[in-house]
């Protein structure tokens, strides 16, 4: 077991203010900290038990493959059970970039279409497998933080609807009250087909189906590295070595020095979430009339969503780019919550937590093979549940050789930077710059 692994997950710690330092989602389903022993040999060793790893494992196991999933933490204890629970298709993969300019019109259309396919795939999977995970189709409101941002998001809406769709619609400021009871925004975009989910329940359902399919799960075991041996790989772990025919990696924001090549291409960024006390359904419905999540257009964005029972609000975002305590992050988010909903200034918090998301330098998810080992990673903060579930399946199809077409996310350049070795030393600088830009835009309306 890695030193401090349990403590690092924040199992049940309580702040001086009485806030439980773990996800609100874990009230029903906690990550699995006990599992199987590491085998001496396996057909495929999957590193990381998030959505990518577990979806890959399920596809492989149901095809008759002997599969072992190894995780340095509990099964699903990373970002997958710490997420906000947002689901969408194309709007989740290109919000930070001009996709057409980056990859060309044809590739852009293919990426947007596959992102929509990924969304439909997840919905179909949940329905077919009868996974109880509080899946709700109430859309999402993206609030413009300035009048100029409203114009910019209008252009983005046109990009999303470029192939004749009308699933994204612009809402003027005098109409935003139907989505959020806050004067903070200047109109926005409503995503009609977006959905919400309980990420821990979804992961628990996925884990149960992996278990039923015979997937071996080895939590609290860190992979130290791997290299070729014979027709496969020898993988070194804290529990010993294992020989694997294939290696697949889905470590996301928890990628470390076990794979230096990936670590130099993935930027881990922390996102923090707080949960309010029980506000009552009437109050939550008044603040969020459609019952849909609300996010903003700032570079350092914030979001709010009702809990599935409609009685509390989850509020989150990038609380700090500095290495501060979780308690400090919760204090920052409390102030932001009050700025969005002033009547909640004195509300009590019940839970607070953070998790690591994986960003790529070009803000696009990645699927590929490096030195014979497969990988799927880089959710970029907006498409994690959908895209990592989908790319995990695509990774399995690549291993099995059953895909009839190449993914639009495969073959994209996985960029690094000359001065980056896996430790994001530049985040405080960049984060401060982005916050300053957001502040100036709010003050000037630009």
C-alpha cells in the first residue's frame, strides 16, 4: 500500500467547521479499498480504475480476456467518484479552443460527431445495464460572465450547431431567470441535451459489472514502471511484478513518474466542490428553476448544480492554483457561492473535496499507443465521464482488434513542452493571469 494512500483520499476527516472532507457522493457508495491479490500473469493489465480503465476492462472481460485492474488508490477513488457529474457530447470537448482552426473542418466534424456518439453510448449503456445512477436529462445553462462573453458564446453556439443541429440555444439576460436566480450573468447558452449523473453510483454500477465479468481488481497498489519482456510486458508494482500480454493506461490527472512520457503530456489540475446543508426542495428549485447545472464562461470557471434529491446545492471550481489546504479552498468556494447566491452567504456546508483532472496542452482528449502500451486520458475538465467512458471502450476495441474504424481522437498529437516534466510549476502563474483577465473583463464588461 502506498504511504498515506488512505489519508490522501480524505476518508471521513472533518474540518474545524464540521465539514466532512470527502465527496457528498460517497454517502451511498464508497470506493472499494479491498480487492484481489496481484496475479503473476494476466492477458491485459490496466493501470487506473477510473471510467477509462473500468470501461476498457469490462469490454475486454466480456470478450473472454483475462483482465487485471491496478490502482494506487481505492477502486474509483480518484476523479471518477469526485466529479461534478456533468454529461454532454460535443460541447464537452472543444469549449476552450477553436476546433476548426486547430484540426481543420473535416476532422472537427468527426470529433464533434464522435463526441455525440460517446454521449449516446453512455446513455444506452446505463439503460441497458439498468444502472441506478440518478441520470437526469435537464440540460445545462452556461452563463456569460460579461456582455462580451455573451457574444463570444454565441459564436461557439454556431460552431456546435454547424452541421444543422439546434441543441444549443442562446438565452438573453432577461430570460436567464428561468434557469438561475442570480444577477451574476449576462445571458448565456442553454444546452438542451446535456444531462447530470451521480458519478459514484455510475462507477459503482460499472465496478459491479466488471466484477461479474471476472475482472480482477487490485487497489492500493502503485505501478512503478514497465518494460517489454518476451511478447508482452513486465510491470513492476509495490505488490511485486506481473507479466502482461498488453498494458493499458487510464490514469488521467493521477499520472505519475511510472510513465514519464505521459507525465510530460498531462497537466493535473485540481477542482474543488462543496455541498450545502439541506436547503429544502423549494429553495433549491427557486435558485435553480430548471434543476439543471449552471456553469460560467470565465477562464477560471465556477459551477452549481442541485443534488439528485433536489435538497442541496453542489458548488465548485478551481478554488486555488496555489498549494493551499483543502480547508482554505472550501473557504474560497464559500465566498464564491455567496457571490452567486447572496442568500446562501451563511449556509452551512456538509461536505468538501477536491480531485485531479487531466488536461492536455491542446485541450483535446487523447487515445493512442506509446511503445506498445495503450492509453486513454485527458478529459480537460469538461468531458470526463462521457469521453473517458467512451475512450476506455475504444481502447479495448484497439486491443481486441474489433474496431471497424479509427477514432477521431486517435492520432492527435500528444504535445509536451520543453520545460515540463510532469510537475505543473507554471499553474500559479497562469492561474493568476487568468483570474486577473476574468476580473478585468467583469469590471469592464469586455
